[in-house]
C-alpha cells in the first residue's frame, strides 16, 4: 500500500509477522524489522551491527555462509532454511526468502519462523519410527538404541539414559545409558537422583547446570502408571534445553512407554511359548526345537550329544502329604539345582510333572556324562527344608547318547526314558527276607 506521495508508508514493515532483515557485504545486520524480536528473541537494536553468523546455529554456519555467497552472486533464494539460536537459548527454524540488491550492496531477506511446522513434522516422523522400532527391534536394548537415534534427530541428545522402574521391588534399573561426550562409561554414571525424582513425582524436569549444560527428564507413563524415565543432558557450551524441548520429549515419551510395554508383552508371550511357567526351564516343545538343532549340528559336524532323562522318586507323596504348594517349590528348587550343574550352553527342560530332560552337547567321551550325572545326584541330594518339611530328593536318571542309541528325537527320548524307569524299578525293588 502506498501513501499519497507514492512512498512506502512509515512503519509498515513493523506490522509484518515475518522479520525483514538487511545484511551488508561484510555480513552484518544493518536493519531488522520489529518482528525480528518475535522470531529471534533479540530487539533490532541488539542485532544491528553484529555479524549474522553470530546468531546462526553452529551446525548450520557453513551451509548459511555458502548460501550467502550464492545470494551475493545474484542467485535468488526463495526457500532457504537454517536454524538460529534464540536469545532464550533454544533453536528456531527459519525459512528465508533472500536476494541481493546491487544498488544498495545489501542482502535483503524475509525470515519466517517455521519451528512449529518442523516440530510437527518431526513428531509425526518420530511417532512412526518408534512404532516401527517396537515391532522390528529384537529386544528392549535394541529398542532403546533406536529410540536414542530417533530422539537425537529431534533435539541434541548425546547423553541419553533410560531408567525402568520395578514397582514390586521399588527399584530402578538402567538398561541403557549412552554418553558420547564421555571418554569412558565409568565417567558417565546414570543420573539416578533425577530418575528417582521423575518416578516419584510423575512430572517432567528441566534443570540448568553450572557446567554450561542442562538436564531434561520426563517420566515414562503407561496405563499401569510410571514405568521409568527418559533423561537427556545437553552438550556443553551449546543451547540449553527449553520448555519447548520439554513438551517435545514429553510427547515422545508417551510413544516410548507404549513401545516398551508392547515389547515387554511380546517378550513375555515369547517366554511363555518357550518356557515352563512354574520353573522357568524350557518346555517340551522348545526342547524338541533345541534337540532338532543339535541333531542338525551333529550330522553336519560329526559331533555327539547326550540326553539325560530325570524324574523324582516318590514326588507324589510330597504333594499328598505336604501339599501342592510345597511340591511346586520343590520343583523350583530342583530346577535351580539342575541349572547349577550344567554349562550355560546346555539345555534344561521340564517336560511335565516331575520329569526333566537335559541336553548336553559336545561332551566326550560318554564317561564325562557319568561325571555330570554324579554331580546331579550330589547336588539334588543336599538337605532341603520347605516350610518346615525336611525333604530328600532322590532322582532316577536315564541317559541316551547320539548316535549310539538312535538318530531321531523320539528314539533317543524313548531310550533315555526306558533307562530311567529301569533305574527306578531297581531302586524300588524290595529285597527278600530270606
């Protein structure tokens, strides 16, 4: 709009929501409209005379310098984007329309704050990425690594910590803590006190530190309540976290909590499908899978393995006289003692009732298996008292060796089962009085 004299009305630029900026050939501001304070946080007087690059985010300086050279060479830049450090310390995303005025020897640009749009796009992408990670990650640790990468694309997160809260034990665990600024993991202990406060209050925290960085923490909240916390530490000597960052991370934390619960549920279902609910040992179906794999390796490598079939003598009497609760605890104790006798690579399964099977690979010669069974008898024979009931565990054991006793699962299990029952009958035989 023009006035009667045909000139641009005085103060009209200050009515614009976008900031109009003029920069001389040396890269210093010579004019900033009133909207500059809304966009950058600085008043025009604070910016005029200072270098434009003093306000640009450090990561964007080279790109901005190259674009400035292109503008001064006569190229119009209608949609150039970079980030500025707001006076309050946070980053703002700017879209510029800029051109060079040869007559005035000035770069003239219009700056539009597109931070809200950028954050909305980033949040949408992060939500999708976290959901994808919850499905694709092999386990919780892999999920946390991917979440760290996703969050680091939203705001600087070189120091990123995940804490999980065990409500039953009232205890915090730290399954993931990464600090790319620390020389070693020992120099970066997890922020325990901050995580405890987040879990206790269920409220986000934004803390400034004296060392030039800030802490940002949010609770992880699911339908079950607070299940943990996310904590970030900003890089030293860079823009500190802001309230806007807090809102951003708080939104992300909701998606993260959902992803954690989904992954936990999946892992529980997987474990239920593979393990005996009472003892935590492998179940019959998963044992068959393990034996199948052992057979394939043995046939391929010409190696050996053994199956040890074991049950407990007079276990039914324990249930009948002491109750099923004592019987269940006895089975749990037997499971732990069996695990104590074998190597980590071996497999121990409960296949039903008081019957257990051990898969022992790469044990030669067969006499070595006899040493293990002797160890089993000694370990199971240790004194045991459950709820005031002194109990004595006496196992019956049968063994099958591959390939001597068969080359199929069913054949090997039948051989070990039959050997176990022969031992049981022999131990229960009553000698004659004559």
